[in-house]
């Protein structure tokens, strides 16, 4: 299957990096290589390390970026391992990095991966096909309270408890094997009148299960802080998020890093010794233009936050 993905906030995020000659940049979410291609095309001397936990994305991006030869290093790992990845490559500090979070259109549209409520497939949703936990495991083994919690916290689904109860009832008869079986259970759990609001009725539960399968939120705050730590002074970090849960984490991580002394006001001198590590460049997140919103519906919920290392 061809790797199809339209990069979101492409110019805005790459412009933010201020690509320089001879600079080393990291794309922590390589995907189809869209952001990486743009970074490499901006300067003949720039080098790029592209990371993705999905081996299919690595293969597709390697092919697309092959025109840039040895200026590209592709790494099939989790971006939360950024510090050890750079250490293994003997790179001390980098000039900039981009994270374009979530899944690619290729992953969603590839029916066999089980990410989408639009395609019938075995419940899977792993970005890294070698990871142990699948959507099947979660749907068929988590307790009702756990399912309710993840649907509520990660999907902001108001019918969480009812959907969890319907899943438990269904799996008592036989395991829930496929995406379409799960969609039917969700539809049956949500009252008909409520099913007409808020897009596809399975959208929020599928997002929640995907986040849980791939541990997407628990790694994010530390990962953002580690990326910031790896930047040279003046280096930029550009993070694109696609839902409020991710955006809140990135915003908080930036705020923590931008904060200086945390001593109580009544202290005559600073004893914490804390200095700000970054400057927040985008006080408000950068949003897609009207043109991009018209051209690519997937950009609808995207937000870009930019920080600069001090
Ligand atoms: C939105 S796509 C990136 C698309 C890319 N920027 C482009 O323009 O072609 C996100 C990619 O990040 C990968 N990904 C998500 N979380 C990751 C993580 N923690 N570590 C490594 N890769 C991750 C996914 O597998 C997916 O391929």
C-alpha cells in the first residue's frame, strides 16, 4: 500500500526551526517523511535524524528521503528514547526538532492495522508491531472501571461507563475480535438521540484505546523536556498536537521549562538555583490557515507550539 499522508502545519513548523547550514535536526515522528523532506530541502548542509516506532513508516520515509543520501539517519525507535539515540549516534546537541504527534493517515487508512472504525480488521492499533499490548488485549481483559476510565480520560466520552458495561456483557459471550464488532457495541451503548452529535459514535473510544495501546500520553511530558535538554542554545522545538489532552501536556512542559526561580516570594535570596531553560516563542498556539483547513480536514484540530532553548 502506498504511504499517503499530507503533512500538517508544514511550513509553519519548519519555518520555526530556522534551519541553518550544517545544522543537525531531529524529526521524532518521521511518518511519511513530509517534515523531514522539507527540513532537508531548506539547506544543502542540514542533516536529519528521523525517528519512528513504526517500521513501515521508516521504510517509506527512507525511500522518500533517499535523494538526500547520507544526510539522513532513520531510527526505528520510540522518540522518548531521544537521549540514548543521540548518545549512540555520538551527537551531543541538536539545532532543532519537530514532533508531529499521533498517527499518520497511512496508519489510519491501512485497514489491516486496526486503527480505524471505518475499516473492518482485527483489533490491534499498535504503532510498533513488536509491542506486546494490542487493542484486543485491552478490550477483552481490562476491568469495567479501567475501560470506563480510559474512555473518559483519553476519549472524553460521556457514555464511557455504559460503553464499558456493554463491552463486558458482549465479551462474556465471546471475545470482541474486530473493529466492526466494537463499533456495533459502541453504537448499541449510546442512546440513538446522542449518537447524532459529535461525529462518528466510535471516534472517541477508538482514540482512547489507541492512546492506551501506544502509551501516548504518559511519555509525552518527559519526552518534551528531554528534547528541550538536547537542544543547543538558540535551537528550536516545534510540537504539533491533535487533541486537547496532548496540547495540555505540551503547554505544561513548556511552562515548567520556561519558569525560573521557584523560591517563595518572602525568601531574601534564591536557594532553588533554578533558571529558565527555554523561551516560549508561540504565546498562543499556531493554527492551520483557512487554506490548509480547506485542503486537509485532518488539520482541523492541529496546534503548533514553539520553544527556543536559552
Ligand atoms: C502524524 S505522523 C507524522 C507524519 C510526518 N510528520 C509527515 O509529515 O509525513 C506521526 C508518526 O509518528 C509516529 N509516532 C507516534 N508516536 C511516536 C513515538 N512515541 N515514538 C516514535 N514514533 C512515534 C507514528 O508511528 C507516525 O508514523
